[in-house]
């Protein structure tokens, strides 16, 4: 199987998680609870962790949120990132109160001088900063020069800040370049990856509700990851952040960059289909979430063509006219009643899981 060659970047440590270098692509998300409601926020962080999120970002809009953040950090199962806009004092306080990283957009934080003050504090505490340049808050002179929020404009803005940080020897940095336009986002990250080796946080901002957000995220983030660009990602959805994590994992797994659960293959169905395959595939997808096996599992609509069409599957089920079959790499291993197909599949999965323990 062909593999993606990831462009080398500097490793950056965020709590116990490494982004960049040789580390696998890291999945992250952001809570949408009010940070001051520490119980609700912690509850959501735990849900994100259960779904496979490795880093969680929290909005810190005011002093009360910093206080809540300090309490939440003590009980969080994953390192937490403080997301700060407009008020740099909050970033300083978050760093002193357990943030594993801060994310700032220098364009709305007071510019270069404020950023350098933050970097000095971060350097003292050995904390990384993500420079999150956003198409919506680019500097006026850059917008004028590039005639809008183009990829080159996003990159120039980020480079200005990066070079200022490099002048004071602060390189504990990650970068994001976000636009809601997918192709602008792709072009910006491509351009940046040619210029610097800081780890890149991928995302398409303002991507929309579930369906359009998933598509924009998969196209934008997926295109970059397929080119070996990107060290961590957040899929932005106007939906539950837990969904963001599920989608992010699927994007990463679809490209073979990491394997979280068995990969499901299912046929598109046609006139030969002998079973309600749509429901069956959904049920199998749920079942597979409980297994950590690095295998491919197929759910196919007919026994005549199914095993052959899913020859790469380590394990598969398909329906015959009277009975169903279990197969492995195109060969039938068992025949069962249609009503027992799922139970038979679970038995085989359990056997494989027991062998891999
Ligand atoms: S496996 Fe069978 S039912 Fe599914 S698409 Fe192929 S021929 Fe049609």
C-alpha cells in the first residue's frame, strides 16, 4: 500500500502530547460550553476524551473564565489550550494557571509588541504559542497589498509575526492559517509549508453545519494531509464538538495516517442486493467502534459478488438468497442464517481481538 510522506516539522510539546516531528497527526477540538460553567465544560472535555480527542481548547473571554480554567485544568484528562482574543492579560493569566499552550490571533490582540511580551512569558514557562492567523482579521496594509484575504496575505501576516518571534529566539510555535474558503486554506498551508518548518494546525474555519462542514473539512484538511502537510487538526462544525472528533479521526484514518477502529467497507448496493444493507452497514459501523483491531471489515449486499468485490477485507459478511456468509479475503469461512449475520461477525471480531491481546 502506498504511504503518505509527511513533510518534516519541528516537534512541539503540549503537556504530554507532541505535535510535529515524528509524532502522529494529533486530533483536537474545542469546547462550546461556557468556560465559567466548569462542571459542564469538564463534562464535555471528558466526552471529547472518550471520543478520542487528544487536546482540547477552551475559550477564555474574561477573568471569570481564567479562574474556571484553572479549576478545570486540575481535572482534565487531556492537556488544555487557552484560546484568547482581544485581551492579552488573559493569555498571561491562562499561562500562569495551567494552560499547556495558548492560541492567539495577533491581528486582534494588539499586534507585534503584545505578541512579543506574551512570547517572553511563554518562553519563561516553556509553553508553546499557536499563531492563529485568520482571514477575517488580517492587517489593513496586507489586505491592501494582496487585494483581499488571499493565501499569500495569510502567509505574509503569519511570517511577519514569526520573524518577530525568531528575533527574540522564540520558536516554540505552531501555526494555523484559517479561511472559510477551502481552496484559499489549502493554498495558504501549502505556501507556508514551503517557507517554515513549524508544525501546522489544519482547519477550515466557519465550515458550516454538519454536512457542509464535514465536506469542507474532509476536502480541505484531507487534501493537505494527503500531500504530507499538517501535524494536528480540528474539524470545525456547527455541531457537537464530539462530532468534530469523530470526523477528524475518520479523515486521518481514511488516509492511512492512523488507525483507530477497523475500517468499514460496504457496497453501494444494486439490484442484486439480498438484504437491508443500509441498516446492516450502520449497525456494523457502531459495532466496530468497540474494537481497536487494525483490520478491514466488509458488509456486502450479495454473496455472488460481495466476497470478490471486497477481497481486501480481512473479515466480511454478505447475504445470499437463503443464507448469509462470512468471508475473509474473498473466501467463504462460514454460512449462517441472515438473522445471525451480526452475531457471527461479532464472534469473529471477538476471536481476533482475543488473539491480538
Ligand atoms: S456486492 Fe452485490 S449487491 Fe453490492 S453492489 Fe456488488 S453486486 Fe450489488
